[in-house]
């Protein structure tokens, strides 16, 4: 009873529960069908996501130097210091005879939206930006209908939790309950058949053809925003992979790939800027999710002369994890250089799916292999290979390299015709020694300096040929 009273008193607290698979409705902006116990208290969640008055909220396309950065490995206390944000302090899964219940503890109520996705089956919980203050490793194991879950910023002003489910589920209910600790936000999931899931969504609608209306999630930059290339300095776009809702690979002691690559990315930015020879931009300078298309689009927008995507690998086979380590440099190719490289690209290309973007928005990762070679300008491909040569030579003298460190595969983020691009796997998070190094400032600095030297050498060579 207290729940209802709490909700009724407090207008900012509302849970909107939509029927399974309403992602198509959501994207098209059509009215979503409302169900669940609190329909009468529901209001549109969008106003609650309006920009806050914090000064550090910037559009992604502003110069990196103007972005207020968050450092990786911040302590939880620092992260939650922003008192204007609702804090998520606990996440729990429980199972009773009828349902799996996912609960998060919030410092206060908020407006959320819950929906399901198929291919693979997932439940997505969207909220305004919140401060996730959950212990390391949270979500890595599941219970009942939930295999595991992720959480993090999905975009400016939007926090997200994605639950990977064991099969098709229905959202049986969602509610916020006031407790002495704050507010418990519970989502109840029950198992259903594939056919029932299809019925709830329309099997066809679960996989709609992207329409003109559904597309603009990835918006083209306004030409007015286009930053004139005022200096003759080469533009380097640094792209720390993953971020926000997508943690990337998880290390042996729960270090996250998204934090490692942001740390190296920021260090690389600083070294390159200090040289005074480059105009440096970053796709992200904080812990936020960006789709792969968005990263490519930002590279184009900034008129990159070189695009460097930073990642860290991991092998799931514990038997070989101790033997496999070191950095690798990847360039784009329709045919992968080896099976391991092919798998790597598949894993990295899944970033959008992990973040809860439906597969129909993903523009078909499977198409990538067949079309990218036709699209690639030969010259750009050659420059990418040339930079990869210079980079591997430079890294070799400073950091440990994998066996056969120069590889190629169909990475979506490297699908760029305008700029040479490489993807660096900095090491293996599944390897104890690599992970230990990745935690250290000295290693980040060393890697950043090596990459920066390679960038310097590469452009010196190119300019000398002009
Ligand atoms: Zn990655």
C-alpha cells in the first residue's frame, strides 16, 4: 500500500511498462501500449530526460579539449559526488516459483521505461542519467531467467541497464517501493514461448525494416557545426572503444576494457597535444556509450587524417589465457587474416547489440564483410597498412606484442573511406600479467608515448613525400 501512496504523492516517480518488443514503437515514436500496475500514474518519460542544469553536458561533437573528462579508475566516492544525480547503489536478482525479479536500489524515485528486445533476447531499462555506484563484477553472473546484465550511460542524460535473458520473457510488472534505504525498483520477468513473444510484438515487427523515420538515431552533423579546418595540422581522432552501458572485455580481476582504453586514449591525447603538431579529437572523453556508426561519423565530421581505435582483447578459454598476451594492430579487410582476427571483429562489432540497440538498427553487421572492400578507397587502405607497419615497429621496442601482431578483419568502426584507420588491441585482459600492467599509470603512459611516436613518424614520412 505504501508503494501506491508514494507514487501518488511523488509525480516524478513513474514506471512505464511497455509490452514485449515495443522497440519498434519506441523508435517510430508512435504511442506505446501501456500495461502494468501503474498505468494511471504514468507520464511521458521524455521531459524527465531534458537537459539538466549541469554545466558539463556537451554535445559529442565539440572539440575534445572543451569536454570535462572523467578519469578512469575514479573512486566510487568521486563518481557519486555529483549530488544532482540519482544514485544506484545495489542490484539484485531473485527467483521465486513464478518469476525472476530484478531489483535496483535508488537514492530516490525516477521515471523509467522497460522494454524487451529479441535477437538476442534482452530486457532494457532506460532511465535519466544516474550515478551507478555498484561493486566491481556486478552483473557478471545471473539467476533465473537472467544470464547476466550490464549498466552504464547510454547517451548524454540517459542511463541504461540491459539484462541478457535465457530466452523470450514477458515483463510481468514493474514498481518502485519506498524503503528505509531509498527506493527499490523491481522488474518482474516471466518466461514465455517464442510464439508468445512474437504475438506480443508481431513477429514481423520485432525485425522491422528500418524506415526513414526509424533511422535518425544516428543523426548527420549539422553543416553549420562543421568545424573549419583552420590549421594545416593533421587531425588525429582517438577512439576509445566501448563505454557507458558497454564495458567491453572484463579482466581477470574485473578491470573493464572501457576504462583501460579511455585511460590510454586520454594519455595519448595529452602526448600528441604536447607535441604541438596535431589537432587531436576524441570520439569519447568520458564513460559514455557511442554506437559504431557514430564513431565513424565523428571521424568524418572532424575530417580525420588518421583514426585510431583503442581496445583490449580477452580469450574465454582459461586454459590458454595465461599463454596469450600482448598487443596487436588491426586494419580493415573483407577477409580476416586468421580465425582469431575474424572472431575478434565479430566481438567488437557486437558492441551496439550489447548496448541494447536492436539488430534492425544495426544496419546489418553481416553486410559489412561483403560491401566494405568495394567502398574502401585503395589509397586509404594503403595508408592504413603503412601506419600499421610504423606502429608495430614502434610498439615492438616498448610493449609486449602478440604473436603475429599485424592482423586484419572486418571491423565496422574501421569502415572509413576518408581516413586511414587502425584498431589497436592493447593486450589481453584475460592474461593476469597484461591486466596487472593495464592498471598502472606507467604502462598507460608508455603505450601512449609509443603510439604518439608512431603517429609522428608516419606523418613525417608522408609530408616528406609531398
Ligand atoms: Zn573492444
